[in-house]
C-alpha cells in the first residue's frame, strides 16, 4: 500500500471508534483551568507535579470518599486520612454542655457576643501583627467583612474569646473590656462559647470554600487568617483545659490538628493568588525578609552571635546555641539512639520517618533558624538601642521573614511520621525536630497568639522522651528546654 493511500471513503467506510470513558469532574483546579486531563492523584496530580505548579482539588463528597476507601483502602496514609479534605474544628476536649452554649446563635448577638466584639476592636485587632501595614487590615478590613458575613463574625468572636483568656479573671491585655458578664462566667462555659463560635464559623467557611472563586476569595481569605490565628492561639487554652477539665492522662497529649488546619487553608491562596495580590489583603501576602540571603555569608558569622543590648533574653539564648543545635541535629537521620538500658528491647529503635523526610524537615528547620540568626546579626546596626524598641523590631523582622510559615512548608511524609497526635504519639526523630520548630514560635513573645502557646508542648515532648529512655533524643531536647527556662 502506498504511503499516501488512506482509509477507504464512501458508504462502505468504517466508522471511527472511540474508547469509552467516564467523565470525571474531580480533577484539580489547575488542570481544569488549563482544560487538560487530570490523573486525580492526590495531593499533587501528575500534571502539576511535572510543571511544578500548585495543585488543589474540590472538596470530597461522602460518596467519593466511600468509593475511594472501597477501591483502595490502603491508598491513604492513616495519619493523614483523618486530617484530609475540608478543615475540621479543633478539639478542646471539653465535656458536652448541658444546654446550647450562649452566644453562638447565627441569627443574633447577645451581650456576651457584644463584649467579645468590643474586646476584639479595642484589644485583639491591635495586636495581631508587628507590621503596621498588616495591622491596619486587622483593624479595618477584617471587621468590615465580618459585619457583612456571619461566618466571619463567628470566627472573629472565637478569636477574641481566646484573647480574652479564660485562664484568668481579666483579659489578656489587662483591660476591663470583659468585666461583668464575661468575667463572672465559669471557665468551662466561656470555652463552650469559644468552641461554639469556632464550629459555627468553620461550617460557614466550608460552605464558602466549596464555591471558592474570585468573587468570594477575599472573605474566604479573611476566614483563613482568623482560623490560622485561632489555631496558633488555641494550644495554650487547650493545654489548660486538658489539665483542669479532663482526667489526668499518664501520657502527655501533643496536638497536631492545628498544623493540618493551617496547611489546608493555604489552598485558598494558591487558587486565588492573582486576585488576592491585587486586593485589600496584598500587604499580608508580602514577606520581604523571607529570603535565603544568609547563604551569601560564611557560616562563621552565625556560630557566635553577640545579640544587641535590646534583644530579649530568650532570643539571646536562642542565638547563642542555635547553630550548634543545628549541627547536632544534622546527624539525626544516621544516628541510632541507645536507651539508658542497653539490654532493653528498644536498644535499636526506628527513628520513624524515612531518611528523605528527615532531611527535608532539617533543611526547612535550618532555613528558619538561619533567617533568625541573620536578622539578629544585622540588627546590631540599628540606631535605636532602646531595649523594648529593639526587641519588638527584631520580632517584627522575624515576622517579615515568614518565620511563622513553616507549618505549611512541612512535607506530608514528615507529618505522617509524627502520628495522629494525642496520647498515641510515639517518640521519634521527627518529634525532636518538631520541638525545635516549636521553639521558633516561642520567640514571638510580643504576639499574644503565640506567647506561651508552644512552651508547654516543648516540655511535653521532653517528658515523653525522658519516659521512653532514649538517650540521644533526651540529649537533643536539652537545648530547646534550656532556651525556655533560661
């Protein structure tokens, strides 16, 4: 047959056959926008992985979730399966309320809600950022959106409730905004109000997220900011509720759900990045200090830093030992910790995560630590040597360097190695690294939603390792604990 000859034409020609297929509407947003077929591999599909593009999927329906479990019950990592999909409400481990909690009605606000709103406007919104431009957004843009969207108002009131600390009889700012009814409310009732607003707001957030587009991305992003701040600040209160309102557990509860909540919210930014960058929240999306400029300088510059006179004692202690702590952690993937009793069945333990996951976690930790050391090293050139001003300026530079952003940069494999959190967490090398990450957040003493939230969890991790008897892990925990205790 000639190369130019084609298939027969006319009435006797065979019809062209097409392979049958089932149309799927569950492809990722990026592939849909490009109008290309998505292989639907989660969390990153093959096409997005090949192009190194962000990848986000529509919320999973109950039917799809059941079908995936039936088709391949081992497909999902157990530690991640409980945290995938839509954001889940954080667990405060509270006893169930005897009656519906006051202040959570979506239709109207009572006096407790009005006092929480007053506290947010007078106190909370003015202490959400150390950057003046970002601060204005908390004072103006977010309250204005909350006035128009009920789910944002619930999230705003929940955050204000955490700032008005239920651990004390006075608000965390020392003011009198919440005297009267809030101050006289029992602690567990106060927490029920917070949880009620958190759950109502999260439900409305999920509804908005399911129809995310350029038309509603600003209110969804505002909800993300409120949820992230709530997740950070919840640890201190939840640790308190565990010890005061729940039976004493023989094993410390190390919560990880807040990390999954924050990671799930970053999909909002990825999907609507162009619109958000041009909108009222553009200042919150800019972090000029989030660079790797420290790599341009020799390591000897950071091995023995002399902090400026105005540096806080905790940051000064961090700078004195951070570089050495990184050096010790670098051998963690190759090390095999030995327990105190060499005859113990734990004489050779599995550090938990794979070698690559540990290396990725350590690389990220190094980047965060070196950004802090870089900031403190060059802060000595500041003209202002006033103690309080310098301490705030260093923390503001740390905020601009996105030091708080490490939770969203952790790999899924590293998180899976930590387990599900709570009483079933097991000692592992990744848990040591997590404690060192927590230490970076404990340096933000001027940020109320971080101050004190992570100190207790670092101590819990240290207690867990001491109970397990793993000498190497116990030794590696000595430095972060010493930074906290002075």
